[in-house]
C-alpha cells in the first residue's frame, strides 16, 4: 500500500507542480527559463520595425556605422542577442557600457585607436512588402553615446 | 475526474515509446548544433538565465563539447531501453545546461523549451519499461498523461498571451501580415515566397492567424480526446513546418515532442488497444517497475 501511495502522490506532485509553475510564471510575465511567459509573437506588429545599430565617432565628428555579424549566424556567438542588450544598455553603469560596446567593436573587427565615442542608434524602418530587406529608414536617433 | 484520468493505468509500451522518441529528439538537438561556439561569448555579453546564473562567463569549448557528447551518449542509452532512466536524465540535464547557456545572451529562446518541459514527467517514469510490453500500470500511465498536459498547457498559454497583450486585433488587424513580411525580409526563411503568398492576401493572412490562435487555445481539449490527439500531431507539423518555411524559425523539436506524447503508440506498434487492455493489468496502485 505504501508503494501505491508513492506512485499516485508522485504523479500528483510532479504534474500539478509543473502545471502550476507554468501558469504562475506566465501570469506574472516572468522568464525563469525554461519556465517562460510564452510571449511568442504576442505583440502586435505594424509596418514599422525597430532595429539597434552601433556607430563609432572620431574626434573630428566623423560617424561610421559598425556592421555587426549576423545575429542568426551560428558562428557569431560573440554578438548573439545584441538587439536585446542594446536597448537597455543605457541603464547600466558606464564602465559596463564600455565593455559591452567594446565587445561589439572587437567582434566587428573595428580598430578603436581613433574612436572618440561610440553611439547606439534606435532606427525605425519601414518593413518591406517585397521580401527584400532591410527597408528604408524612417527615423534614426541617438539612443546612447559613450565617450571612448 | 482529471485526477482519476491522470493516475489511471497506461501501458509500459506507450511509455517506452514516448521516452524513446523524446530521447532521440534530445540526441538530435544535441548533435545538430555547434555548442562549442558558446565559449566565444565575451563575459560582458553573458546574460545568464537563473539556471546558469552561478556562472560568471560561458564554460570553455572543451567543457561544452564534453557535455554534448555525454548528453548524446545518455540519450542513445535511453533510446535502447537499457539503463533508460539514468540515460534519459543525463541527456535531459545536458540539453538543459547547454540550451540554458544558449539563451543567456539577452533573448529568451523557446526552441528547446517544450521538449525540456514535456520530458520532466518522463524522468519519473518506470525504469524498466520496454517496447512491446503491453502490461499496464499507473506508474507507466501518469508520466505520459502529465507530458500531454504540459504540452497542452504551453500551447494554451501561448495563445492566451496573444489575447492578453494584443486582443482580437492579433487576428483582425494586419498584425500577421506584417509578421510574415518581416519574416520574408529577414533573409532567414528558406522559401521567402511562401510568406509573401500569405501576406499579400489579407483574407488568407487573417484565416491563418485565426487558425493558429484557435489551435493554441483549443490544444488542451484536442489533446485530451483520444481521437483528436493524433490530429494535434498533424497540426503541429503544419504549424511549426509553416513557421520554418515562412519565418525560418527552428521549431522541429516541438513537432517531435508533440508526436512523442500524443501519437497512439498502443495502436501503432503494439496492435489494437483493446487487445492491449486485455493483457495483464497491474493494479492501478501497483508497485514500482
């Protein structure tokens, strides 16, 4: 009888705990991976999309866009997730901002000897309807500038 | 009633099938990806999820490859049926660790989440379950049913979040068309024209969005019925296969996970279910096997 109780109790504990955790985490919009809020494409999309771009600025004000390796590339582990890190980088301490941006510059092979500042731009583009991206830039503003 | 269904007897054969397919899926996930490149991630870009927050930086490539190899070996051991429980646990832990590191770059990834979550109840299943063993026991029944419940819950939550954050506009607005246009422009989709074909036809985009959301919301009920459960596998093939074709997103592990827990293995391999039921039944409250 003791074994019987063990099987049924185990079934209930594991099943209801797991389902309860799934519902709780989703209800709180939390991300405790692998428990997730499961917000897969849950936000409405429009004809405009936001991207985040990095650029260097020299002492004489010359701005050069930094071409980061494709985030979807398997070999570009160095810059995976850049578009999720950059939007909130301004909330971090300046030394951390420098370290993070420095990593992106190194990954892109950019020499920093003449760099006076690094900028993060928030760029709004029109989503192309012909499948040939990226679309035209509608708005581009400096989101963050870090002195180098 | 739900509780009674959860702990009702199930065949060892069905449990063994589910565990074998999940083990093979874990082996494929581990084998078909270069996990060693995670070592290249600079510490300052490492955004660990709580599971691996005890690490200050990604492990070296040697450690990552070692975990990958051990995980594949564990999955293959589990798939053979010998030492299946420890083998499955090792494989699951390996994928949990490596996929956890992969999602520690700022963006939460869901590619392996359904597989990892659905496998949790299977970890607690009977150690000596064998393919072709039509005996039935509660210990073999509840893990598969719990996995089905997890899969249904995940799809339901995914659908509810769409309603919660976007409402019916998720279907009624041009939202889904822009999802597809974005996918076509991303360069990831293997067949760009598939996304454009749907996006260029508003009625088709609305219909597809409604079907997708309807499936997610109905998944628990579809999975609860024996007759509709097999249809869920077919729908998962269409849904996630379509996601790959139009957006280039890799969700094949979700298809195999749904198939592992939802296919009627008793009928497909062991013959007719009534015959299996007529076989020796261990008591619902039977011992550990």
